[in-house]
């Protein structure tokens, strides 16, 4: 039976991490890669390097900050840049439809705002972004299709997803207002692919560069792959691959990879 592997990876500057990202992709060989935090405009994205690895490329870039992309071994169609009905000058969302082995799969890469500080304008913006993201994907359920949303949500949904829930409760990325919005997507019918297959695993996808966060195990699971009911029925595997995080000059995130039967 054919399958498709979909990865999400916040690279924290594609220009700074390009050798590491290319090396990881060459080894892991995912069919689709959802990238976040490119930190470059579309014209500066190293398209040729990824095309040489056999990927079609769609980007939604921005100078210095943000930026998202979809790399796919299958053709990309119906590409949409930015969340619909949400006025935003930041490049945080890109969506496309791919046809893989005769089946259509909708995929999207999202980079949810960090929020910076609870109570700030940037935190309010984060909550609005999450509300619009949920509304858009709730509408997509009407299509009754395989759909996969991956990205850096800057949001750990449960206590098991942070290294110290008591200490971090109420802070950015582990605030109840954020957790409620992400869990609402689960209630709508979307599945957290990693948690569905690893209900008791305390594994993280992000570690702060400061104070030896990775070496001390002080991490958060804020990078997620969410699957629609049709995609969840086909879910076969989901892992967090820490290999790139242990390399020299790594991103502070590790990629997440889910595999679906087709």
C-alpha cells in the first residue's frame, strides 16, 4: 500500500541552517516538508537546492522575520498564501493541495505568533490568529478530504508537553487561553498525530538556546501535525526526530514526521 510522509520543521532561518536542513532532508526523505521561520523573501529562498532533491517548492516569505514554505515531491496546486479573511502583513501561513498516488491531500504550513508577553498586543494578536486558524480549518472539514496542518504552533496543549507544567503555567506558549484554542481544534475533529500514537511520551520539539535547554531537557512540544478525520484514519506513524537539534549550529526546533497510508 502506498504511503505519504509529511514533516514539519521550524528551521529558524533557512540561510543560516541550509546545510543542516538539506542534510536532514536527504537522510529522512519525507515526501512533503512544511517549513517555518524562513526569515527571507521569496526571491532569496534557496529554491534550486530543494528542486535538486526532487521537490516542488511554494513559499510565502518575508524579510528578516517569519516565512513559511511547502516542499513536495508531488505537484502543488491551489496554493494559498495567508489565512483567508484575516488581514495580516506577516507571512505565517501557506496551503496547497497535492495529488499523491491518485489521492488528493490538502497540506498547510503554519507559524503561529509567539505572543511575546501575556497581556501584550502581540499576545492578543496570537489569540486572534489562532481563532482564525481554527475557523478556517473547521470550514475545511466540510470538504471531507485528507487534510494535514503542520507547523510551529508556539503552543503546548497539555502538561505532559512541557518540562515543568507548574512553573510554566500561565506563561507564553503554555497559557490557558492558548491551550484552550488549540484543544478546540481537537474537539472540532482534528487529531494531534504525535499524541494519538504516543499518549504517554514526554518528548519535546523545542528547546531554548539559552542555559543549555536541550542538554538539560528543558523543552516544550509546540510543533504539531494535525490531521483531519480522513487523514487520521490513515495515520500510521508519527515521530519527533531530534537528530538535527544535536548538530552544530542547529535550529532550536526538531522536525516532526507523520506517515499516512494512501
